[in-house]
C-alpha cells in the first residue's frame, strides 16, 4: 500500500465535507472580540477556536428562545453623568446659547 499524496488527501476531505453538507463560515473580528474568545477558551480549556464557537452556538441554542435572548442581545453601555459634569454641561451650554444669540443679532 502506498501513501496517499496531498492532493488525494485533500480530495478525500473535500468529498467528505460535501457528503456531510459542511459549509465554511468566515467572520472577521476586531482585537477586542478575539481577546474575549481567547478568554472563554482559556477559562474552559478549549484549544481550537472552531470548537469554542461551535460550543457557544450549541449551548445558546440549547437554552431556547428565552434563555438565549440575553446571550444574543447587544450589550449597552450605561452612561452616568455626575452632578458636577451635569452642572458644567448646563453652564457651558447656556454660555454657548448666549454666544449664538448674540451672533445672530
């Protein structure tokens, strides 16, 4: 028996992917998202990105519509303005409004 060539191994792998209906998904991410994926992988002892992503999808799906909703919601940042900043904004805004009013007159 002779060893298969790289082309033969690639053709066999491609045929298997076709038979199983596999589809390649590509997704570009920024460094912050990649770092978060790396954290998830490290916390859970996962070495392959594809495995981590597949597990995330499977587990989110297993949580059902209501359970997966918080996992798929867009994170919103809450902005809290301190009293000092609110006062400063108000003062600066009033001063700018006065300048604009004088410029129009």
